[in-house]
C-alpha cells in the first residue's frame, strides 16, 4: 500500500493536483496552506552553489592501506596493513557554474574525504600537481578572471589570459592545462594530486614532508579539443554520466595512493621551494611510494544530500598530519570552512555526509538548523565534566623567524619547470599544445596581452615561445629575447 502524502509538518495532504479556489474558475484561496507551503518550500530548494568547483560528480568507496607508514606518521589510517577507511570523492570543474558543460578545458578538482577513527581527513586537490598562483591574496582575483565579464556577463578568454600574462608564476600550470591533460576523457582516467606539501609526524615526534599522488589504475586518457567540444554540444553532463554509469555497471574505478617522502631538514634545502605550489618535486629525487589504493563502488542515493552538501576543507587534519608553510595552503585553511558556513550554514558539519565516525564533543552551540543539543555545559573551563583537550593532538612545531611584511612568494624562477614540462612532451603533444594556445589567442584581439604571455612561454623555452608567436601571428621582434 503506498505511503500517505503529508505536509512537511506531517499533516495529511488531501489534494496535490488542484488548488483550493472560490468556485470552479477561482480565484485561488489564501487559506490553501498546502499550496503556500509547496510554493514557499520550492522557492528555497536551491542553496548557493560553490563559488569555485560548482559543477561536479561524487561517489563513495573505501581506501585500503597496503603499506604501513607508521615510521613516518602516527595517523591511524596510514598505520598497519589491510586497514580499510570509508571515503567519499568529488570530482569537479574549477571555473564553470553548476550547469556548465563539464568537458570544457579546465582544471579538475579531485577531493577526498577519509572517515577515520580520529575524525575526518580531507585532501582537497586537483588533477594537476601544481597550481596557477602561490599566494592566497591573489586567489579571488584569479577566480574572477576565470568567471564572467562584469559588463557582458560572458566568459571571456581575454580576462584569463590577461591575468595569466601578468602572473608569470602561472606559466607552469598554464602549460599543463593547455596540454593534453587539460581535457581528461573521464574522471576515471585522470590522476589526482594533493598539490601542496604537507607534514607527517610519527609517534616519536619526528617530522617528514609528504606529497600525495593518486594514480588512475584505468590509465590516463584525454580528449582532443574537437572531441571535447562535440561532447559538450551533445551532453553537458558527459563526465558525470560516465562516472555514474561506470559505477552503476559495477565497473568500479580505482586509484593507487602514492606519496613522496622528503626528510624534514632536506625539504628546506631542496633545489626548488617545496612549499611553492607552482612547482613539483622531482620523482627522481624522491620516488613515489605506493601505500594503498582507493576504489569507488557506490553511487549516491541522493545527489543533493551526498554530493551537493558534501563539504571539504584542507584544514581537516588528523593527528600525525599537519599543515606546511605553503602560503596558498595557509589561506585555504580558512577559506574552505568559511565558504561552507556561508553555503550550508554554521552546522554544516552535523549533516550526515560531513559527520565524522567518532563522537563530536566540544562547546560549539546553536546557529541555523541546530538540532539534537542536550543540556551539557557550553563553556570552558568548567567543573561540570565537560570535554578536555587531548595533548596527544599537539602539533609538531616549526621554527619561524624574520621581520613581518608583504613579501614576494618564494623564489622568482617562474619558468624552469614549465620549460622542463614542455621538453618532456612528444612532438605531437607539443603540436597540440601550441595549437590550443593559438586557438584561444584567436578569440580576442589584445596583442599586448598575447605578447606578454608569449614572453612567459619564451622564458620557459625559446622554441616554445617562438612557436606560439608564429602560430598566433605575433612578430618575434616584439618579444624580449635577450
């Protein structure tokens, strides 16, 4: 027998097809509270979309540890062998809105929430090991350049190239994005990266630096620009469909979880700054170590509850894992939780999808949509037996010194690794890279921006810059080749 239809307050709902009216032709009656409730509730169905990473797809599964890492970290999820930890993963686009085609060239978000016995641990990364900027003060400006023109309300390639051209530290990431991996064929066939350098601390208090790599067991496969454009015209949710249908058909995607371990003191003296997120750490110097794998084997039952309300934060650490001096990471520690409080409310971490497995005990109270509160003490210190600090969670300190001020981020070598990346590409990959940039240059007319951007590419590799200049029709004598 079907369930009886009710209002939100549980009262029986007699008629869900016809409004109450004064006679057959109306007008509609104000007393029809079921109509008013239905319309009022409908008006409030949408919450603010994410400012960044608005469109995405999610799934759940588990992480299986295959290599004990207790020598490097006391974090329980990385101690032992064979241990399974539930995870939720969200893949996304950085720039586009919720309804934007998901095959448009863009960096893809790659965020993982581990539901550990010590609380939630989030790694909020991308499908690229690097990023466009390395100072959090520039982040809002960067995102503005990727969004819509304030006058025309159109996406504008000139805006993003204007920002990139004037931000030479972005040259490495722009090269990566404009290459083949800027258009993954599927969320299942792209790698993920923690991007930042993080700190691991073992039970003896010894610290190491760590970088995360999630290597697709499906292999890395990408789309051509033509294929991506065709997919966008036929199905704006192409990548979302692909992930959902693969899992629904029990074709469960898997990723190896690898790390680079860098001894604490060595990290400060590495040839490039390991805390600069626009740079990578060579695998030759610090090889990848496989520590496990994660598998996604379950689609959400309700997308809104399990994906839209899912909130990640790089500040969600567990004992044995800590932040590093990475300036962009430091800014993100605040930004993500603050964004979630705006979007979902102050009690967003009480939502089932964000709730940790272990008991939550603190003195935070009230706020929108609070529920389940008891009469326990809500201040500290107290004599009422309230929760107390856990000294075992104390962080491993880093030595700091210097004069306060506004400093340039890290060293000013913006080009070496971008040039290395270009020279690693095959001839065909280089051809596609040059053509992609030239095609985008063809969508706007500002030669000053193009020239400045080409200068950055030339500084990375002379051939790289000269080929783009030729393809874009910019005279090489306008480039500072000295």
